[in-house]
C-alpha cells in the first residue's frame, strides 16, 4: 500500500526550492494533462469497478477524486496560507 505522507514528503523535498512561478507552471501543465487524460476515458473506464483488474473491484474515478479535486481540496488552506506568506516554510 502507498504511504501518501511519504510520497508527499518526497515531492516536497524535490520541489521546495523551486521558484513559485515554476511550481505554478508545473501544476498547471500537470493539471491540464490530467483533465485531458480523464476526458479521453469512457464512462465504463471511469465507473465500472471491473474495467481495470489492477483496481481490484474499485472504480477508477476514486483515483480521480483522491489524486485530483479531492487532493486539492484537502490542501487548499495550507497552500493559501503559504501564498500569503511565501517567505515562510509550511
């Protein structure tokens, strides 16, 4: 099982010294690619729990929520706080 705290820490360490404009640009490119990839999927691919065997009976849309809009919602307040004080570490 994936430890999201460990993954988040790895991403943080790899990117914490990047300038804000580069972080925002990377985010936008990744976000737009994710939207494009999701739009290319059929409804069955998103919602049928048996469509992808590697999902072991869980529909793909759960990853879309967890790694997309749900993930952003989970961290938005920390990001807003950091943006209001960009010289401090969060």
